[in-house]
C-alpha cells in the first residue's frame, strides 16, 4: 500500500525525526525570527483572561515573577500540561476523554545508539566469513524504515530515526502485564535478543550458525515504561485559550500519528489567528472569533478521528497473531488499494487525509463552490517576479510565496489567448471584493501552468508562476515511492478548475472555472469574514 501515491504527496510517507535535533532547530528558528521571543527555563503559574486578551503569569529563568499580555494563549504543553490541567479543566470543564476507540496499555520504549562492529574488534563474528562488511551487518540486524509488527511474543513498533549516520533505533513493545515491581531494562533485553539473532549460512557452505549482534555495539540511551491511551479533549478551546498537540489528543504508539496530528492542529489554527489579529473588525467580534475557532475545532476533530481510525487499523494488523486469515486480510487490502488508486481514490483511513475536510460540517470553506478538498503535493519549477532563474520546490512552498493569508491559484498556461483582458477583469474584481487585503488581494496570485510544454517559463510576470518539475530534474530530491505528478490537477478536477482560493494548510476554500464563479466565491468568502 505504501508503494502507491495514496496520500497524493511528493515526500515519503514517514519522516523519522530525531526529536532532540528537531527541537534544537525549531528553537534556532524561533530565536532568529523577528516575530518571536523564546524564553527558556520558565514556569507558568497563572492566567487571567479579559475581554481583549490574556495575561500569563510566570517565573522566569531566575525565578523572578513576570507576566506577558497576548491576544491568545495556545497550550502546546503536552498531555499533562498546565494550560489544560490547571487552567481549562477547573474553569471550563475541558478534559481528555476516550476517543473513537478505547485503548489503555503499557509499553516499554527504548532509544538505542548502534555502533558498527568491525573485524578488528569482533574477530569471532561469523558474519565476516559469510561475506558481510560492517555496514551490511548493521543493515541485516537494524533494517531501514519503520516497522509495526508482532514477532512471536509482543506487539512492537521499532525502526531507525534521525540521520543515518547517527544510527539511532527506537524500540517499543507492549507489556500488558506491567507493574512497578518489574525491571524495564531486563524485560527490554529479553525482548530484544531474539530479534537481533540470525541463522547465517557460511559463504562456502556448511550448516547455518546462530549469530547475535554484539551487545557492546548497542548503547541504551533511554529505557522506561510508558502508559499509552487514546483520548481527545471534549472542548478544543475556551474563550481565548486554545489547546493543540498532546494537550488536545493522545494516541497509542502503533499508528505514528501523534506529531503529524499536532502539526496539523497548529497549521490549521495559525492562519485563523492571523485573520483574528490582522482584521480590525474581528478584534472585538466575539461571535466571529468563536465561529472561526469552532470551525477549526470541528475540522481537527474529524482529522483526529481519521488518524485514530488509521491507528486502530494499524494496531489490528500489528497486535494480531500471524495467521492465514491475517494474510488474506492484507492481500485484500492491497487489491482494493490498487484498484481505488487507479481511480484516483483514497481507501478508508489510508486515504482520508487526501480527502481534506469535505465531510466536515461547519468547516471554514464553501462546499457549494467545491471547497474542503486538500491540494495534492508535487514538485514544481517556480519563477518569481523579475527573477532570472527557476527554482525547484514543493507546490506547498510555491503556494505560500504571497504576503497574504490566503492564496489565489490561477490555473492557466503561460501562453494563453485573452489572458491580458481576463487579467484586468480579475484584478478589478479582487480590488472591489470588499475582502480585507491582508486576507486576499491582487498580491495573492500564484499561477500554475498545467501544460506539459517544455517551453521555458518566461520572466516578467507580476506574480509567481510554476509548472510541474520534470522527473529528470528531481534526481537527489526526497521523493516517495509511486510519486505521481498528475495527482495535483486530478484533485482539482483536471481541466475544470481555473481559480482556486487556497488556505495555508492547503485546503481549498473555493474553486471555479470562470470569473463569474470566482465572483460568487469571493462574495461567499466576504460573508464568512463579516
């Protein structure tokens, strides 16, 4: 299933980050931003909400009482964070409740750093006689990618993470019988040793010999039990305080959905907060503030439930004992996936993300105008205004090369008859739309040329222009197996869409095939922001 373009994007399905390294670079980006101030080693101790904002009381790194004032407070402080547990739970009854399925379980999780064995340090390792070198020994015992499996014994989630050169391995397995008198380290080694033992046939024949990866090449960075569950908040926000990430939802470890879901929370919230802070007429409109946040909460609950369905299905495959019925189930899933993939359709929880929020009642888009779908992700060649060079980038990045909150994607060949007259009408329509220019204006335009022409993208355009990047220019770029560049236009109905209003989270607000349809979409957008 992972070899087809199920999710309709260019990047690999799974990105296995080293969390300390990721956090380091995120901190660097925040600290270097002119829009952010990063304060470390602080303790939040209180919060006051008032009509126009929030005051947060905290102790700084020297334990000096301090406070800051903000329009909104976003709690991204984890499952047991102070924002939900100490602020929203007592004042607004916000709590995490069982999601669409019930799960409670203890897993032991270990982070390992692997060192390559060598003939000099491990001369008795039988693999040298079988023709292995240090790198191939590593690949044999610690295979690439991420693995949800159930070898004889316990359900397991394990695999490489971080840069290949770091040789880091995450190893998690269920321990349903866990109690605090147990030794997590001893149970870990008991589970791991059979998995790092192989029967190897010598290079020049003979009986297979049992080989175990050298223990002295395994450094245990961390090993401890964790209690996992699936829970979602009953309310995502109260007044001017909002929850995202683990503060809002938690998942079992056999789905790999936690970080991805938290990022989607943040991306879907950020542009709404931008609207609420940049449009003066909304600053004091409690009804519109609540409406925008409720649309976000509705969308995120739908997406969280879809992530939970994927987790549950993955868990059923991971947690079941191997059997002929499981083999039949997997074969059927593959057949259905291939069939629906040929039709450009997603299957069950595996394809739900590609469908965007179409099934969400109250989402911030116009169903009447084709909104709610999620743009596909492809590699494009982009020419910026007055730039002499083309830039290869993801279509997501091309869509955000505008200074406004929303993007107007114009799907039209660069060489198109009648373009100048249509352009004049388009610019006039945007200037007369009545929509705040911080949200959408003539500066919001990005043109996508759907043709497969090999002609050079001409310069001198007033806005960014992009076209699908040819495969021969993508050598060295991270591309998922089964990547299909045609799915970008397929999501938009191929030739039917010409004007597409796009949110920063790549959800289509509305689309139309002509200027008349765009006028209707702009009117609907204006009403939604009034």
